[in-house]
């Protein structure tokens, strides 16, 4: 259902919007978590390490796709907030064309360079074959991931966070069923897990298309909507690219930082790789409430930006920031006291050395969740305002800090040095993003006040 986020109590709107997002994000994580649990429990720790060794590469690729589609959807949300429904459909058409061309090109490049990429990642020889086939299958299936993420981003930009949730729940269950079928019954090994992932993503995209056709008349595109005069539409395409490309770069930089950390981690052997893989999955689940609230804030800010209501944006950001502070404290508490038990879900009870390594990571990183929580708030607020350059610069800083910490500290204190790479980067990025947001919103409010004074003089 389409929701107008420019009216009503901001905190209530964001809470109601974020709850389906949270549930949806949890089910989306099941795509990877199901892979990790099923592979780890049925094929062993070496197979788990093969998936874990290339997981950051998977996240890098997906982050780029998600960043681009979310960036394009910002324009859609702004057009919806301005009540420009023709502009909404034009934005959907433009986003589909641009993202499809980008994804196909990106897939070809990644698939052709995969051996070189895995060599640079220091993937151990004993897990190389499974790692290669897993990531190559996922890369070839990127086009379906693009269509799902684009549709989900557009639907959320119109204030509907329930529809993507329904699609994800069904697809996540399908992913688990297919992974078990391909691994246990068809004996396809690690590649079977990748096939299950791609097929379930394709199904979720088809579900979104079906639901849009049935329930979203505003998104019903006709033949004329696909006829684009590129000379006339150049500025409109450029508006999408100005937000989409920096967000894709920003998300890609974050993924690249994880890739660098994993490359360093890969040098410490399969046990550390398996522990790091399990710990990252748990941390991703722990931060989902904060991420979901940030995504809800982005939709809220985009619509209110289109409506020109900057005081409402500022109020909503303050409330969202407070909520994420509370969530960061709760999640840190859970990681401290129950992190080890959560790790055992992934690796079982016979691998206590791996459990200890993973729990050590969760214990240290959770102390800095406060800074991570604020990153989700200010990054999404800036993106909703259509200002993607500041988040991109913050991501560059985060990359540099992660790379320095992972490489330098790992050389000094071993794999424990890798554990501090994320927290150090979170502190630096949160400061940059907060300063960027407050500076930007202040400029918008001053411009609005100056415009009002000018209109009064004219009248």
C-alpha cells in the first residue's frame, strides 16, 4: 500500500515503516545465513570456509547493485512527495533502463576477471574450487538481483515497506528448500547453494512484478513510457546518475573495505576464515534493526524533501537518531552475553576454538555499535536529501581506515588486528556524516527562509 510520509507523526510513521523493513531484512539475510548453516552443517568447515572466503566479494557486488537502485529510487520518492505522478513513472522507466545496462556490463567484467580477483584475495588453494564456482554462479545471476532490488527500492520510495517483505518471506523459504534439495538430494555441493540463492532471488523479482501489476496502478507502465527522447531526457537521466552512481560507489567502497579485511583474514587459515564468516553473519543480523530504521528514514526524508518540508525532516532525524542509540545499546548487550551461543548455531558444538575466535570479534566490535548506528542515520538522511557525495567521501575515509587497521594491526597483533578495523572506521565515518548532514540541512533551511522572505516582499 502506498503511504504519504509527508503527513502524520514522524516517529510513528518511521516505526510502522521500519518494522516490515526489519522483518524483510531478516529474511533477506536468510539467503546467506541459510547458505552458511546448511553448508557448514552438511558439508563441513572447509566448505563453510570456501563460502566465507568469497562472501565479502558477494557483498561488494550486491552493495553496488543495492546502492545504485536505492539511489535511483530517491528521485522516484522525491517525485512522489511532490505529487508528480507522471514523474514517478518516468523515473521508474529511466531507473530500469540505466540499472539493466549497468548490471549486464558489470556482470561481464566480473565474470571475466574472477580468477584474478580470487588470486588477489588470497583464497587458499584447498578451498579455491568451491569458492570460485559459488561466486561465479552468483555473479552470473546478478540481473535477477538487480530487478528485485530495483522494484523493492521503488516500492519503498512510495511508502510501502510491506510488499517487499511478502516477497522476501516466500523467497527465503524457497531458498532454504532449494539449498537442502540441491546439496542433500542432488549432491551438488557448494555450487548447489549458489544456484538456490539465484533461483530464489529470481522468484522474489517475479513476485514483485506480479504484485505491482495487481496493486500499484501508479506504476503501470505503457508502451509510450518506454519511448525516451534522450536529448530531452538527458537532464532527467543525469539526475538519476548523480544520486545513483555516488551511492553505488559509496556502497561499493564499503564492500571493498570488507574485501580487504577478508583478504587479510584469508592468510590466517580456514579456522579463522570460518570464525570470521560466522561472526559477520551474526553482526549483520544484530545491526538489522538499526539498518531498517535508517532505510525508513531515507524514504521519509526523500518524500519530505520533495514536499519542501525541512523542519519536519530535521525533527524526524533527531527522533531516528535517538531510537538507533537505544538499539545499539541493546544489541551490544546481546553480543556480549550471548554471542558465543549464537556462533554455535553456525559451527556446531564441536568447534570451540572457532567459537572463541568469533565471540572475541563480537565482544570487541559491539563496543562501537553506537557509532555504527549513527552512520545509518546520517548516511540515509543525506541520501534522502539527494546528497550522495558526502556519504561517498565518508565511505572513502572508512575504506582507508579499514585497510590501514586490517593490514597494519594484523601484522602487529595477528588476526585480532582485523577485529578493530571496523570499529575504527565507524568512528571516523560517523563524525564525517554527522557534520555533513547538519551542514546540509542548515543550508536548505536558510534557502527556504530566504525564499519566503523574497516572496513576502513581492506580494
